[in-house]
C-alpha cells in the first residue's frame, strides 16, 4: 500500500496487487473512498525510496469522482507502508 498527494490537492491510496519485474498491477482509491480504479505501472529505485509511475484503466468501484482513463501518467515517490 502506498499513499501520497496527487495534484497537490488530496491524498490517494495505491494498492499493488501483483509484480512482474519492475511492472505492477493494482488499484487506486481516491480520498472520498467511493471511487477505485484499476492501474498498471512501473517502479524505479530512487535515493530516498521508490518512484511509482502508473495509468488508470477502468473503474473497480465507480463513485462520484470522474476519472480520465488512459489519460496523464501519475507519479508517486517515497516509501510505502
């Protein structure tokens, strides 16, 4: 599980479900807790932890938040919990 600030406005939670080399699949939950999306991405080591880069592909749980699928790539750096 990773959490971080997205777009400088709110915290998201990224859960990694499976790994294959540097690539992963998982889900991303928005802070209101009623929207979850499926994601694919990569992980790269950094001096202070790991940088995750991913794209959202579909709703797992559609909620009030509207998501632009296959839109801009998201990035999160730091250490997971």
